[in-house]
C-alpha cells in the first residue's frame, strides 16, 4: 500500500481578488482627486466673495460729451475783408447759348491730311544686256594671254578699246581656259566684231554673259 502524503496548507497562491477593500494605490489617487476638487471649490468661492465686494457694477466706458474740435480764438493768418462791389443792373446780360455740335467740322478735323501731290517718279529704262564674245580656247591662262596679244597686234583698231576676259571652265579637256571680251551694247555690235575677227583668220562666237 503506497504511503500517503498530507499537506498542512494550500498548494496555490492566493489572488488579490480574494481580499476585500481598496488597495493603497487606488486610495492615493482618490485622495488627490478629492483634494483637487476641494481646491477648485475654494477658489471659485473666493472669486465670488472678492467679486461682490466691489458692488458688482461693471464699469461702462463712454465717449466724452462735447465737440471733438474746438475753433481757436485766434486762428492766425491774414484777415481779408469782403470787397463791396456795386450792382449795375444796366450791365446785366444773358449767358451765351449752348454750343451746338458741328458734325461736318468734326469730320474735317479727323479726316486724313491732304498734302500736295508728289510727282510720280518716271520708271528708269531697263539696262541693256551686255554681250560677250569668245575668241579662243587655251590650255592655260598664259596661253590665252598670248592669243590676246597676237590678235591685239594684228587688229589694233579692233582691240584697242577691248579688255581681255580669262575664264576657266569645269570641263575636262585639253583646253579648259576661255579667252573672251565683252561690253557690246547689243547682239548686232557683237556680231560685227566677230565678223571682222573671222575676216582676219581668227575665231569668234557670241556667248551669253
């Protein structure tokens, strides 16, 4: 038979709920709340007593009775007396009538200013187109200059008033340089020049300048 064990006290921790009454912390909070409420009541009572001791009449602020500005007895400055002027009834007359608008005069003022007509400039006649002739082709500018010197020596009267024009073209070939002269007034003058050059065994053709 197993041995039986007897315990003299309870085997669990008692809970605070088993105790009756309020704990010390709660009591302290209640005491503080009571003291605060008592202080508020005492303060309110003292305010009522002190407030009623002055009679309980609220002072009213009122504006001063009387004028805001007072005219000084001696304002200063120069004293001006009223000028007495006799009334002459014979000199009385009616006021001038109201001015009536004049639309025609207003339109004349606001209209465009008409100045003297300026003469129309006469149109300049178109400049005549200069004509150029080609005399020869050359390998270089120096060769073209030699051709010009030969023709000027051979035809001095024809080339005396002419000027040589050297022009290099973009064409690929043995003679890229062109010897030309210009300043002809019209195609007929250029053609007459070429005819004289060709009559002496030279080359000449009309080109567009």
